[in-house]
C-alpha cells in the first residue's frame, strides 16, 4: 500500500511535489495494472497531475491505443491525485465518462488531470489525453469520493 511521505495541500512546495512524484514512480506505488501498462507520473501540483504511457503494448486488435487504456490512465491519475489532496484518505471512483476523439497508433499518450472541483468529500477531474504532437485524443471526466477511512 502506497503511503505518501508528505501531503499535497494547496501550499505544498515544489520540493514536496518532487518528493511525492519520486514516490509515485517507485516500485509498487502505482498499482499492478498501471505498472503493467507502463504508466509514469510526469509532474504533480496541488491543481493537477500529468502522466504518460506508451502506445506500444497497450493496443487493441486493430493496432490502436486501447480505449480502456485511456480510461486506466485517466483513473490512475485522477484517483491518485484525489488520494494525495485528501491527505491520504481512501478514495473511490463514483463516476467516469470518456469521449474518444482521435486514435493513436504509436508513440506516447499523455494525460493531464486537472481539478474541476475539490470539496470535503468529492473531487472531480477532467483528464485530457494528447499524443506527442499535442493533438487531443480523448477527454475523460472522473469523480472520486473521499471516504472517512484512512488506508490500512
């Protein structure tokens, strides 16, 4: 179970964000599916998190980046960000919507998860997926509920 060394609050310093980013990319921190897909966290602030994944190895039979890959990247980014901004409380996804706009056959897909709303019990993100040329591939909106329980 991943336990952050520092909290991701509105007044988190660049050094604290860098420490968390290093932790997130460490062994076992991302979860088995994200590690299997090769998801890497690229940057982290109290307002957003950016991550990327290679198209190669994550395609559907037609050779395109799998639509489920978009959703796994989005949920990995938004759920981890929700966990961090909640101070390490358990979070669960309660709503997810994906709109696929363009296909990717090669290269890297980058997701930028930006907070739309952060309350006491709900955090909503919009995750914009782009290819290496900066073209918009998909938009995923995800809402996580912050539970009262701490991770065990």
